[in-house]
C-alpha cells in the first residue's frame, strides 16, 4: 500500500497542511502512523477522505457538517458532484480516486464523460495533464506505488494511441519525426504532440521511447523530415544535455528541431539556429499553423 506525507495530501487536495493538522486534532479525522523520526504518514484511505472533503468543501459544505456524515453519505454526495460538476479540480480528484483503487472502469468512465462534454483536447490539456503532473511529482518522491503510476500512464497512453489511429494520414504533406532520447521513457507528452500534428493533417513518424541517435540518423536521411520533435524529461543526465543538444543540431541540420521537457525548458542551454525550445506542447500550435500554411489538403 502506498503511503503519503501531509505535503502529498496538500499537493493532491489543495488543502493546506496546517488546515489538515487542525482538522486532525479537532475532529479526529485521521489516525496517521509515524516514522521513527515521528513524522506523520497517511494511507490510501486517508488520501481518499481528504480528496472527498476537498470536493465537498469546494461545493459549500462546512467541515463541521462533513465530519457528521457517514462514509456512505460522503461517497454518494461526492459521486453526484463528480457526475455534474464543472470544476476541473473535481475531475482531477475523480481520476486520483480511480488511480488509488486501480479501477480502470472508473477511469474510463470519467475520461469518456469529459471527452464527450468538453472535447478530447480540452480533456487532455486541462484535466489529464494536470492530473498526471500531480501524480508524477508523487512518483518522483516515491510516495505512490510505481504500479499505480504505470497503471494510469498506460490507460492514458491507450487513449492517445487510439485517438491518433482514427486520423487519416496525408502522405504528401510535410513530415515530423518524433522520438525520445535513450533512457527517456516519459512519452505521454510526445504522444499528445503526435495526435495534435496528425489532427492538423501533418504527416508524422513516431519512434517512441529510448531511441539511439545513431539509429535515428540512419532513417533520417531516408525520410528527410521537415521537423524533428523530442522531449527530455529525465534523460539525458543534466551534465550531458548540452552535448546531446549539440549533437542533434549537427546531425540533423537540414531539419527544424523542436525540443521540450524539464531538461531544457528554463535551463541555460545553447541551441543552434535550426532549433526551438518549446516551453510546453501548447507552444506547438503556432508551428503547426505555420506548417499548415505551406500546404493544402482535404480532410
């Protein structure tokens, strides 16, 4: 079972740690265990409770009323809120609950409902990615079971691949080549970029995770892509990023190279004239529009 610090509860629920401590003392909401260093830690039941309390409080319920509710009452009210709410925080909380329970049905129920209501792009950018960012921080700090993070990541990955496969390919259009560096496994962002490009009629070749540069170079000369897109989140090592960026610029100088990810965004990285650092995948939109302006196609 995963364990969470009080800061993890704050991060996921939006309720300040100080407030959680007060509620714990005043209402006996939780009975956290403690480490040998006397630091509180909480279990999955505690996390689900604080998420439900956050949802109820966002909808006008006072904590003094919530503590008098039974678990069943809380569950039923929160379920109704998740079904009808327009608050994005409620959607993120519902996905978190699905992750905690390893409940694929609940996850797809939430996801498909939001896609139907808001559209695929808004659901991904305003609900799924903020949720994944929260979960990613917990994963990096070893607060959640890696199996839970992999479970959710693979479900999101399935959705992105299915949605992308539904789009017709336009073989006569400019080509974007997408890949991740060796040892880089975080592919959800670049999968979404692949979807955005395809949706806009742009041809793509997606190579996925952990691609050696030498292998990429072999196919590069055959494909002659107009653009190359990659993301660096956990690889290369920080000390090796500049060398890797230099290699990209030298090996693929005839293409426009787009780079994103925490290894380069906001870092002191020098780039060549044919490179652009994208602060986020939203920054891909003007590049898509510029590329589309150079061709005409029928959807």
